[in-house]
C-alpha cells in the first residue's frame, strides 16, 4: 500500500469520527433543548401557581385530606390566625375536628379561571390564582394567593400558599352547646375547662377546609335548629349561627308541667290558694268549702331570653263554686264564677336533658 493510499484511508476515518461527533452533539443539543422545553412546559402547567392550587382542589375533590394538608402553607401559623382576629387563647387550641374526609363532598368541575402576579410583585414569584368550580351543583369560585418556595430537583418550581386556604368556622350555638355539621355532631364546650360555668348559649371555632359546603343543624329531645347550608369559598373566619329553639316535645312537656301545677293549686279549698296565681276576696260569710277548677289553662309559647326561654305573662282562667251568706240580710247564695289570672315562666334545658322550670 502506498503512502498516499494510507493517508487517504486515515482521512476517511477522521471524517467518519467527525461526523459521528457532530451527530452526537446535534442529538445532545436536541435532547437538551427538548428537556429544557419539557421543564419549561411543566413549570408553566403542573408546577405553576395554578397547578399547585389545582393539586389542593383535586385532593379535596377526592377526599384526600392528608395530601391537601401536606401542601406548603395550607396550615395557618399563629401570626396568620392573629391576623384573622383570633385571640391567642383560641388560636392556641383551635380544633382540627373538621379537617377530615367525612365532611368533604360536592366539589366538581374544577377549572383555572386566572393566574396573575400579585399587585405587590411583577416577577411572578407571588401570584393570585382564581379557580371556578361547582360546589354541590352551585357555580362558585375562590381566590388563592401563592408564592414561590424555591425549586425541587433543581429545575421544577415549588410553591406554597401565602395565605392559608383553610377557613375558621366561628360557630355560635344559641340556647344550646352542641350542633351537627355535615353529619358530624360536635360539642362547643369540648375544648374548655371541665369546671367552666354552664351558659345559655355557647361558641367555638374550628379549622375547616375551603372551598366546601357545610350543612348545620341541631336536633335533640327538646330543641331543634332549622337546617341550613353555608358555602365556604374564602379563607379565614366565617361566622355561623345555629339557633336551637324549643320543639313541640318541649312545649308539650312545659304545658303539662304548668297544667299539673295549676291543677294542684285547684285542690286547695281556700279562697286564696297558697303560692298560686289566683285568688278571690269575699266579704260575706263562707258557708261551704270553696271548690276550684281550671276552665282555661294559659297556652305555653316560649321565646328566647338572655338566660332562658321565657313565657310572658299569659292569661288563664280558674273557676270557683262556694256558698256565702250575706252579712247585710242573711241571704245565702252560691258564688259560681270565673276568676281570671295570668301566669309566666322561665325554663332552661339542663345538661342532663331535664327541664328546669321557674314559674312567675
């Protein structure tokens, strides 16, 4: 083989190697460009501010409370609770009873409405995100505020909630201490001192997921609160009032106790029955034992007062039959007449469920 032929073959090998290297470089460049493009696309979608909030909403929709609570910024800190107007005492022992899957449901058709930089920034590191959704068939929306929280895997954007998406349901139960929300019965006094004095009404605050629909009610032997629903679509405090009022069973029992008291008064064979709401004065001589009966019991109607349920002074009617002799001419006649009176009372439902009735 001549020297020229050998040089030709060497040149061919170098050309082949150069082409291979160029091919590898081109493939690597294309791969890098594709990888960068894929990372960029993921940061604009899955790992975007909207994608982060979508993870939270999707977790609520499928009842994954663990997954929802694991996201950054979901649980509010003490400073945030204070900013919401909660006292240190309330914030220190804020029940998490409602942070459970059993109270969730009805969140459907979740769609990103908008995502934009917050007014305080323009670099995209903090964003206001708005989502539309159906909440138990009602079109709703909620605003979220999120901010960048660095990266993970060195390339993907991480986010956290700047403002916790949780709500604080501040529940006031009027004239009672317990209520039911989404099928879960809670006692507002469960997180206070055991020796705390009893109160006619009570309040308690609970951390709760938002967005969600909460249905409140109360049903006990003596009290009923009309069922109502509240769509919670904002973070922070939400005022809830459960008005427990006397039901038919309570009114009937109070009526029965009142009638029994009046019947006992009617057994007294005197003109002025002791500790009873009626009596009669007769100036003539009494010739027979007075006989009382009740011809009209005061109908019980209860309204809520500051410390108890009240029945205002309500008219009733007793009847007396008694023989009398006139001191003027000695004639004997029978007093057979109605004697009107009024009767009021106060009543509370004791913790045992028994009624404490105070007549007045």
